[in-house]
């Protein structure tokens, strides 16, 4: 079994996990904005999310010979370690509930705000729990100021969302008024870009007008194209989903911590602790089973006024399937790397990957046109939030300790 033993290796795992865990939500958001039903996307995602855990278990979990106090993955499957297995599976259940909730919150509230609030709850609740479960191996004088930096970034993130929402509302109001008074106040050149293409229609050429990101036309086109309609919907439901997901995310890492380190002494004498790869395997099994059950149910009994579909329709839906499968792999490997780093440096420090809104916001700006043509106030808040996230990641990683075997 391969074990991360150095602080440098643990930090490398956390940085890679940060990139993976910040990228897969952007992929799910992309698919929803292209009109793919979230039930179909999550079913595909669940398959490769489990596959990642299986790959990690049969590779890293089987390297080198098995030892009595540190058995390999396959050896542990037959041992009497069910108390720890149940902790790992409980962690998988709350993670599945959190991921499923955020998939709908991305559309109702937005990618950036969803990630900011859920990450803040994870840091405040989860990191504090992990600090005490890890027997305080992280340096508190560095760890908790890092948590404070994260909270400041969260406050700034909420202000970014509020300012950007006001900007979008003003754009739509201006667009509506321009048609009501017949003045056409919004110029086509400001809201559209003309793309000259050559076609075979009567051997001529034609123009395709595509709305620019950040304009009222863009917001309207996005609403018409996406699978979850958001215009006219209250954000209360979305915020409720976010806070529910945040609580779930704050609990899955401590549950995994208990599964691998048995701080509550639930295992029988002489039974070795679950290695991180075995715990991650059971963790992912429960996450997969719950995700499949809930999303198959949502096919026939959808929520948020989504259209009813079927399992046959899901099987035939290949539009964007490769991206959903990629999202599952990224999430699976991201969680695995987070746990591998946490086992070496402490799960409280590994929670630095909850700065993933830094990555998600980058994808949102580059690919989704978020914050385009926004006000100066929004841009100042956005830069301040991203800067504080960078500080928070550095401080939390600097608090890393080293677990005694």
C-alpha cells in the first residue's frame, strides 16, 4: 500500500485535489446551461465517481506487501472492521446528498455563490471537528486565523453575488424599457456579435447573431437554453439547498477521519484501522448507491418543474455524456487525493481544498461569462474575494502537522 508520508507530498495531493474539486462543478453547470437534465448528468457522474475509487483502491491500495498493522486493500475487505466501515459509508451518504443539492443550487443561485457558502460551512464546522479529532496535530495559531481568512472571503463572496445580481437586474430592466418606450435604447452592436459564416443556402452567405456574455440578450438566451428555469423563481429554495449542502459537506470529512483513525475506539482489540483506500472504497459505494436511487426516482418524479423523463430516455441521452463522466472522475480522484493528503498532514489542513471556489470562479469567468460587463464595484469585490481565498489556502496549508503512525 502506498502511503503519503511527507508534508510536501501531502500538500501536493491537496493542491491537485483543489484543482479537481473546483473543476467538476463547472462541468455540471456547463451541461445544465446547455439544456441537459440534471438527473441524466448525475447518473453518469455517479458511475465514474465510483470508478475512480475502485482504480485508487486497486492501485495505490495494493502497492507493496501487506503488513499486520497496515494491510492492503484486498486484505482489509475480509477483516472485522464494520464500525469503521459504517463511518466511511455515512460520510459517503452525506457527500452524495450535498453534491446532489448543489447541482440544483448552481442553477438557482449561481456557481460562485454556491461554492463560497458551502465551502465556508465546511471550513467552519468540518475543520473545527477535524482539528479535535486529529488530536490537534495542526498548529492552532495558524489554522484558525486561516479559517478567519476564509470567512472574510465568504463575506466578500456574498457581496460579489449581491452586486452582480443587481447589475443583471439593471441590464434586464434597461432591456425591457427599451422595448416599452420604442426607443431601442440598447444597441445591437452592444448586445450582439455578428459571426460571418459561409453556407450552402442558395450558395450564399448568412449572418448568425450571438449574444455577448454579460448582456441582457445573453441572460435571456441562457434562460431559454438551460434545463432548470430560474427567471421568476425565489432564491430562498436555492439558498436552502446551499445551506443543507454545506452542513452535509462539513460532516463527510470528519466521518472519514473517524473511519480511518478510530478516535472513538469502536474497533475490537487487534483489528487494524481502515487504511485510507479501503475507507474511500466503502465511502464511494454508499455515495454511488444513494445517488443512483435518488436520481432514478427523480427521472419519474422530477423536482423544480423539470420535465418527466425515463431510464430509457437517460440511456439514449448522449448529449454531453462524456463531460458528465469526466466530472465524476475529477470528483472521485479529487476526494481521494484530499483523503490521502489528510491522512498524512491532518484532515483539518486538508480542508484547505474547500478554497475550491477560487477555481470554480475562474472557470465561471472564463467559460460562462460570469461578471462580464458588471459594475466597477463588482470587479473590486471579486478581486478582493479571490485574493483572500489565496491567503486562506496558504495559511491553512501552513498549519499542516504530521500524523504519528
